[in-house]
């Protein structure tokens, strides 16, 4: 993969939202059922201080090919400050080219800098591509919530994949 991974800026938010909305439309990588707007994601973006909860983008040329975020787990609970949720999304025409793997590896490598020793991802169980990516990056199955999501009439389980950094 020939991409540059860097901290996201507010100028990247439109691309981040567009990539996320592709996943919403495709129905396999998120439990959101309706597209989101840049305005709806502004607060989320500002909650991600690059010094504690970064958002990264993978840029190929001048195009954002994917993004990854480290988000607080159970905010406000001091005993969980070292634990975070990792999320990642790749533009559909950039999938299968190592963008997701590079983003996840980057987040794992940067986790100690931001005080995170435990990362976990919450995936739809039918998203086998993402499950395989998690396994490839050293994550293990830590839990399963059966049939907790209803997507277009189909019940889908959530699986939790985690690892220590």
C-alpha cells in the first residue's frame, strides 16, 4: 500500500463521512442504518483530541482512502482510561489493498503514546473481511452478543475483538 497515514484534520471530515456512509449503504460494517452528515459528526470529531483519542487518515495522493479512530470506552470511568475502541473504514475502491491493515497497525503502534494499552473493535459478525483483518493484526475474539442488531429484518450478532498493545 502506498499511502501516507497522518492525523485527521477538520478538512478531512467530509471524506471521513463519505467513507462511513458507503459502509452504511452497504450494510455489512456498521449498525447505522441512515447516512450521517458532516454537521452530525462535528461533535464526534471534536471529541477526538489527537493527543488522547486520535483519528487517522490514510491518504493516497490527495485522496483519503480510509480512516481509523481510537474512541473512549465508558468515558468518565477512570479505571478504563487505558482501554479504547478502534474503528476503521476504507473507501470501497481502496479495499483489499492493505489500507485497513496499515491503519490498524498504525493505531496499535501509536496506542502507547496516547495512553492506551488495550484496544478492541466491535464488529458485525457477518463482516468476515473485518474479522479476518482483526485476526491478522493480533486481535482475538473476546465476546459475542447474539442477534443484537436488526438490519433490514435480519438479526445480526456483534462480536468483540481485542488485544493488548
